[in-house]
């Protein structure tokens, strides 16, 4: 419900995962794509509130996506579940880095993402949390637009053969992409909340 989503945002804003120096702008989802309903949404806040392209969008206390276009009083958000999305992620508490993206061809759907291009050794278990990696120099493909430590999801499947052959494991996003009503854009000040 809308109240639960607002409580989750308030909890995130008070947590250690909230990026220092960022200012949250709360917005409502006003339009969903009729064909890609878990790929893109439009929100009712825009540049007049300090929202800019590439800013992180939070829902349910976790990363939902990023701003991809902005007008004065609205913005388009591309969700993590869109086939064009990819964000640098890491397994919390471990030095295992990768790219969080949808399954091959973007067919995974709203509740199955992959942590791909994992090159490091290390135990990854079902239940491990994945967070944004922040800007990391090596490997270069995991550089992130977002600050480190924003929750993304939880490892839901580890197939040893798939990990060895393709360097990937599966995760379930913390955000219910189908039920988005209220989101928060992390701006660098200048906006109103």
C-alpha cells in the first residue's frame, strides 16, 4: 500500500545506506508504460524540484531505477527490470562485484534480476544481499552512477555451473516493480521534499 511504501522510504532515509549529501524528493507514479509496465514509469516531479537525469530512484527502501528524462514537472524513470538497465552491484560484506541487470534478452520479468560478469572468487549464497557498488576502478565495467551501499536485492538462486560458465547468479529485487506508487529521487540538494 501507499502507506507501507512511505514508511519504507522514511526508514531508508534514516538508515546508514542513505547517501550523505543527497536530498530526497518524494514523487508519485502517474503513468506506466502500457507495454513495458515493469520497465518504465513517469513521476509527478521534475527539474523544478531539482531532479536531473541519472539520479537514483528509490522505492520500498531500495534502488528501483534511475531518472532517464526530465521536464519541468515530470520525469521518466527507467526501472532496474528494463532490458536497457544495468547497475554496478556487489554482494554486501564481500568483495564480489558484478552488473545487476535483467536476464538474457530482458525476459526475466519483474522479480528476477542477475548479478552478471562476476570475476572474483568467493562464496555467494542464497539470501546474500546485493547493494550498489559505487564507483569502483576495477573491473571497469562495474563503475556505478550511484553511491555505494544502496540495497538492490537478495540472491535467490546460485547455480554453480551457471556461475562458472557465465559468471552470474540470480537475485530478487527488494522493490515490487509492479506495485510502485510512491518513489523518492535522490538529488544533490536544491529540490524540495
